C-alpha cells in the first residue's frame, strides 16, 4: 500500500444556500475519495472549468464540498493496483476529477487506477501541468485534424483565441509540427509573443467574428482550431477550403452559433468536436506520450503564472472574468 499521511492541505469549495465558502483547509486521510492510487500532488493548473466549480452559480460542482482541480501531477505514495507502485511519477486529467471526485488542489489525491497516466519520459511534473487539460485538448485537436487529412504545406491553419492557455499551446504545437499557423486574438499586445511561438501571422478578433450575408466565402484555411465558439465558428465554416476541418474545443464566446448546410454539402468540410474529459484511458495515455515527444509544443514551460494553494481564489476569479493570460499553474507541494 505505501504510507499515506494522516492529514494534508487542500483548497475546498463549499456551496451554501446563498454563497460559496472557499479556501485552504486541513483534511484527513478519511476525506480521500475511493480509488486504488493515492498521489502526492506536486503541481496542478487553473482552468475555466475550475473557476466555474468555485463560483456560486457555476453549475460544475457535482459534490459538496469539493476539492477542485481537473489536472494534477505528482508521485504515487500508495497503490492497490499492480500497474502503479509508490515512487511512480503520474498525471491525471479529465473524467470526473475536480467535478464529482476530489481533484488536484490538494496535497493528496486518490483516483481510480484507470484514470491515471504514467508520466511520459521527457516531461517534468511542472511541464505536465503547463500542458494540463489545455495542452491535452490542443493535442486532441491536432490529432483529429491530421486524421482527417491535414498535412504540412496544405495552407494556413487558423487558431482562434490564440492568446489564451489552450490557444497558445495549439499555436506552439502546430508550429512545432511545421504548419503555417495564423493566430487570431483580441489582445494585440500578445501578437509578438504569438509570433515567437511560431505564428506566421496574427489577425484581430474582429476578422473572425464579422457577420456576412454569404453562406460561403473564398476558401482560406486548410484547417482550424476554434477555442472560442459562438461567433467564430460561422466565420470558420464559411472560409474553410474544400475538405478541410475545424476542431471545436471551446465556448468562451458562447454556446450557440448560426450557419448553413452549404459549406458541408458543397465543400465537404467537417466540424470535429473535442471532448477531453471522456477520452478513453488507452488513447489518453498514448496522446500524453506524444505530447512529450512529437507533439511537444514550442515554448512549453514558458509564459506561466505560478501560484500556490493560498493564491487560488484570486486566480479562479481571474480566469472566469477573462483576465488570465496564458497558463496558470499551481504549486501544490514542494
């Protein structure tokens, strides 16, 4: 089994009738949820979903109280499953972590063994959380586009919301793979950094959110990763080249959009939905291995804002309000 400490620090969110109480508490071994693998968490990350879990009307938390944190990395301290042993470096993201199962904002986490990913060679705990769900989703998106037929040299690939955590990682990953990346952002002060990550061109948000009376426009993009949703998807769908595809992986711009059937019927384009939380464990482990090797993004480990458990409330508020820039990671245990 290994040795499990009797108590540990955790950032806990408790929903009361008229408010949310949140902050660092001391929990006991008895507070750990069911699972075969107990992990000493070293790093986690801050995601929009975590921010919603800590918000009164966020509609994410499924248990109460909850330890949020949909990502975690660290060291196995105890295991009832032969796949893992004490001392193994592991990571986890997705499934019910940080939603209906206590997550990464705690010095200890206990998980089902089939949610746990052996940490690939070439990634540190910190780098794994610099990727986190955002990097995993970027990897899913590129993998889906390439499976659909996207190839280097086919033309420009658009990334929307490129200044956000997911968008930056998508830009860095595509550029590292040799694609001509065009980055769209509403934050012009981030343009130079996006070029440093490998973007060939940076365009304003107004370009990709503009209305048009035309169901289709000139085919411009060989592929796209849309991290925004809402008004950006109609633009992308009407400007994709024949047989191109867009990977939809975000909805910060809204959950609804309006389009026509014409790009699908006349150009044979595809809209590919990305769901990082539900990726089966075999595919999840394989993609994490790629993120440590041929899918490793440019700039991994850079442009990070580091906080600890005591700084989480401010960070969670910032990510929900759209004030975050790039990736925020959480040092949980030294």
